[in-house]
């Protein structure tokens, strides 16, 4: 395993280079080129406080971002936790594997917004049905509804979302922008054809993608097709291989842009994605000591989205520069059919579903006036969802579980949200060259959620009338202010200080979850009286180009959270049918997270002409966070969703004639062991909380090296590829595996290892 001392020394050296190289670059030179002053004014209106990241289509190709997770391969404080099929560790036999969402600065899953063209993706579904308290904080259905080939870029906000973001969230946002014809066309080029063919040995997947665009500034259109076929993602286990899977996905996108008048530009996009997977796996007990059942599963999910966007730039209304309005419709369906062969309880079939339908409206107005740039907008969302559930299992104890041991995971629900924002960006000139900015803003948001069709959740002891007493409508209104100060140290290098207030409304899984609701012993339920989770976020940073040839983004942040939702154990009468153990969602925890991150790129050829084409990049991310429950005697302990320190160091050579290029990138991550807590077993009977006896498996630190490159065979044909984990390092991803027990069987632990040495090879044709 990697010695952390090496990581520390390497990181220190890289930080030193980050500080020293810009200084070296400022030394006098006899070359006139070195003293040229470059002033960029085109981006002046896009300067914003906070940490934002843009992943372009070229970045996705260069870095091998073939799926939801590898897309974030080289981000220091952004990752995609996931789970393999068939694992235990708080997972029922019918829960699917895959990515659950994104983790940004220690917050994950539904506390991070994910959207496509402004339309939010459905929430991740909590793993509790048939799992009990062992499933708290994990997810049975994730948020992976994407194909990375379909997007021109991905915009990421780290930390609380900005007031202008209609999809407000505590942890940040990941926004996918679908391909448009105007991205590929320009004056003199009225058509485009692109073909991509790739192979990734990590999951033996093949990909074929076609992009066709044509038109002009008046009318243009685009058609994108993508097909992927693959198998299970390889692990690096010494004694057991990944369980077998085969999967395929299809994606299609069609869109057009129409300059209807001199003032109105209309864009319409229709896209559809589906994925089907067949898998065979063993399900282990939560401690990873023995296999409980031998299972097979067929899972499907699909997403359909329609987006219409109008950009209006009136010529005779002096108080509007532009008014952008968009409408979205989205439908998603998830279906898992699992046949289980349980060693004790016999064979049975389980079918789980999660279906959503949603509408979205966003309008944004922009007006620049003298030294001010005013933006304001309104947004509205309406959605409904349902989670049909079926199992053929027969209860072993008809008295305890008269209707079988499982029930529908949550009530059907309807939700709507109305919001609006206002932001004023005021600039002041200092010394005729340096600008100072004051950016006040505020977002107001109202959300209402209510259950539907409670009769389809009724069981022997609990009818819809009784359920109606437990599950009511939930609503809240929040005003979320923000304030930022920015100062241009140079025209292209800005310092900032910002504050944001953020809120996360409770979702339907937390409000209306229902697990084992008919049991005479224990049950787990939501709470329709939940409060909104809130946070106060502070950030100080630098971003831009301190000198020619250097791009830098660095920040330090501190975030404080209240009303985190978790489950509390009670012994009480439930809906008048007798005392039993009740695990109920409540606003239980408070927390704080602090940290710092730095991302930088150096174009060494800017300073030394002899190495024109040589560049380097360095990034490092560190965060620390603790939470504390409201239980008597509890204390702050490390949050298990906080990733250990990570650094990325890369060196690349691009032929000045753009004929070929090669890059080597090393990723180092510190080890970490989850700190155990007995919050999920606390009896809540007036006694102080006890120390936990659980001992989790320590995820060791690791270092992996990737080698990537490309060669332009002709002007229109490029061959690219990479070798990942070049040294064949055996390691575990912390965020995906932090709840493994140290006492687990070695075979079980080996299942969770990341892939060893793999490669990608691709052919790109562009005309």
C-alpha cells in the first residue's frame, strides 16, 4: 500500500511548484512576447464567486469519462459513490448495484442537485425495505440516467447552489448540457458529422456514437445516437471475481434551433435514454461472513425528456437585455425483477418500481445598466411519483407479519415548488484598472408535498384512514440570501469572499417512507412533519490567471448545517394498533464541514519556448466534517460521507502541430476508517448514548497512475486511448465501501476492490 508520507511530500512539492512557477514566470525576459499585456474583457460578465468546474466534451474524451462515475475521475472533491450487485452491508437482495449520485465536499445523494438542461433527475431511493436500520444512509435506486456521449459539457457548482440555480441544494449541483447544433456549426460550416467507437476493458464495454448536425444561423438541427454494450465492472480481488452481468443502453437526441425573428431564438430538444441489465449474484449478510441467498435480477430504467427554450432579446424594451424561458417535461421509469433463492426462507420473486412524471418552468431576465448587471427569475416544478412493489414471499410467522414481511417502500406523492430570485452585480472601478464587485442576491422558495392513493398501502391492521393520520401534506417557505465580494487583483485574476444560505426540503422518501408497517414488532416510517435542512456557507478563494500560462482556482470553505434528517428509535403506540419499536425519520443531527481545494494548470511553453506544448496540472482537495445527534450524551464524530484527502498530478505533451499528444496523471488518496456510532441502535429511553462496538474495515491509502494519449491520423480521424491504473494497484474506493466490517470474510472484502490495470481505445471521426 502507498505510504502516506510519500503522498504528503509529493503534495507539498506540488503546492510549492504552484506558488513558485508563477513567480518564475514573472522574471524579466528579453523576448517581447513575455511582456505583452493580455486583457480579456469578454468574460467580465461571467466572473462569479465560488468554486465552479466545467467539464467539456473534449475533457470527457481525453480523460476517459465513459460513464456516470469515471466522468469525475480527476476531480479533487467530487466523486460518484456506488455499490456492486449482490453485496450485503445494509442492502436487501433486490437492491440494484450502480452509482447512487455524486458526492461534493462531503455531501452526497439527494443533497446534491443533478439536472439535464435544467430538469432535475429523480431522487435516490433509500435502502431500508427488508434491510432495517442497517440500510440507513444507503440507496437502493440511484440517479444514473445518463450517457456521457450526449453532452457538450457538464457544469458543476461546489457547495451550496447559487441563488440563480432553480434546483437549490445544500451540497452543490451537477448540470448536464445536451448537444446542440450551434456547438458544431459556425459561419462557413453548415454541416457536421461525428462518429465515435470505443472499447473499455474495465467492463468490456463497446460504444458506438454518431452526431449529425446541419444548418445555419437561421435554422439548424442535430441528431445524436449512442449505443453501449458491456459486462460487470472488473474488480481486483485475489479470491473472487465480480458477479456476472451483461447490460446494454440506447440513447437518442434530436433538436433544432430556429431564429424565428431578430429577437427570438427557439431551441427544442427531445432525448431518450434506456438501460437494461441482467445479473447473477450472491447476497451476503450485513457483516459479510456468509451467503444468505443466490439471486438473479433483470433491471431496467429509462428517461424521456422534452425541452423547449426561447431566448428573447428585445430591441425596443430598454429594461430587458435578454429574457430566457424554458419548459421541460420528463418521465422516468425504473423496474427491477429479482428471483431469490434464500437458504432458509426458500425461493421467491420480488418486483420493485420507481416511476416519476415532472414538469419544469424556468425564466431568467438579465439587464446591464452602467456598473450593474441585474438578473432575476422565476421557476416552478410539478411532479408526481409512485413505487409499486410486489413480492411472492410468504410470512413465516402469520401473527407477527400477517401480510408478509415486506410492504410498499413509500406512499405515492405529488409535489410542487415555486421559486424566484434576484441578484445585482455591482462593479466599482479602482485606480482605473482594478474592479471591485459587490453581489447581493436572494432566492425565495416554497414547496408543497402530499401523499396520494393511500389505499394501495393498506394492510390488515392499518387502513387508509389510519395511514392518513400518519402521512399528511408537508410545506415550507424559505428565504435564502447570499452576498459576495470580489476584487480583481489583475484583470484576469480575482479574489472573492462569499456567504450563502441554503435549504434542502424533505423529499417524499423521508416524508412518506413505510417499511414493515404491518409488523407487530418493529417498523420504519417517514414523518410528514419534517423540517427543512438548512446551512450557512462561507467561502474564500482565488480564481483566474495570475500570470500568463497559469490557470488557478483555490478556495477555503466552512459550512454549518442544521436539521439533518435521520432515523430515531422509539417505543410507542403506532396509529392506535399497539406499542412496538418504531424507527421514524426526524430532524436529528447537526453538522459542520470545512476544507480547502486547489486546481491549477501550467502551460510551460508560455515561459520556455523550447518546451512549447508541455503542460502540467495539479489539484488537491481536503475536507473534514463532523456531526452530532440530539441524543443524550452524544458527541461530534467524523461524518462517514467525508472523503479522505486526494491529489492529482499530471504532465502532458501536445505536439505544437497537433499531430499527437500524451499525458501521465497520478492520483493519490489518503486512507480512512469510518468512525462507528450507535445512533442507529440507540433506544431513546432517557439513558446516555453508548459507544458503538462496530469495527469497520479501514480503507487504505492508494496511488494510481494513468497514461493517456492520442494521434491525429488525418485531419478528420483521431485515435485515442489510455492505460488506467498502470501499476495494477489493488485498492478500495472509500466512499463506496466505508461501511464494510473489519471482521468480514476476505472473499467478501475482495469483491469491492476497484479495477486493476485496464485500458480504453477509441476512434473519433469528425467532418
